C-alpha cells in the first residue's frame, strides 16, 4: 500500500502541474484533467481522487485556517476547503511550503497579486474585488475525477467516494487538526503567524 500511495501522489502532482502548463483558464484546466483521467484505468482514477483527499486533509489545519482568515478576511469552513483546493492548484512546491509553515502564505506571489488587486479595485470603487478566475477558491477541482470515473467504470459518479473510502489510507475531513486557537485575536495571530500579522498590519494602513 505504501508503494502504491507514493506512486499515486507522484502521479497526482504531475497531472496537477501539467494541467496548469497546458491551460489558460480554470475551465480549460478541468477539461484537460478530465481528458487525461478518462484514459486511465479505474484504479488510477481512484488513486488520483484518494491523493487529492489526502493532500486536502494535510491542509485542513487550525494554523492554515488562521492564515486564510487573516489574509483573505474570510471565515467560512466551506470557503477554507475551496481555498485549499486553490492552494493545491498552485502546485506541489507552493502547497508544501504553505502547509509546512502557514505563515508563508503571505509570501506567495499569487497572494501578493490578489492583495494588490484588492487595493486597486477598492480605490476604484469596483463592486467586484476579484474575478471568478482570480478568486482564491477552486471548488470544482474537488470533483474533477467524478465524470471520468463514471465513464470508465460504468458506475455512478458518486460511487467514487465509496471507492476512495474503501482504501486503507482513507481519513475523513471532519475537524481542523492541530491546536485550536482564536484566529480573530491579534495577540494570538502575532504569536502564531508573525509574518502575516506584520504584513497585514502594514497592508491595512493603505485603507486609512
């Protein structure tokens, strides 16, 4: 199982990163991934979905939720799950850096770009801060393997979840992992996420 897991993770990241290089929009990226997955065996599609589930679980932590909350001013757990899928879409190097140290979220060029765009559009009094393509959420990535699974297996798309759950390495996403803390408390933010705290303190002065 360990060898299969390693192979599945490596193949997963290869597909994620190739999809970015071969697509201009998120819809194109989903189509590209589905086009690749539909040529695979059923077990390979299940391995892809299992790998996605496992990397999402690694990102489902209290500290990364605190980073998400304080940088993007967003607090819903649904939004956090979609953000984690967006983080996956940025590739393995970015994902591992931020999951390993959530304080590094503020160093991502993609985050810096979003914050600069936010300033510009608020100054221009635009009603929409980020476009659909810019928004740091990628919900549909979580379902990208479902249609290929249905096509290749001949079984209902929703049974992909059962196939993943039946594997020995499945762990459900239930609660945030790690020590719980109050992500809205500036003192705790400064202690746990000092880079984010200091950057956002300077950033918010641009609106004064």
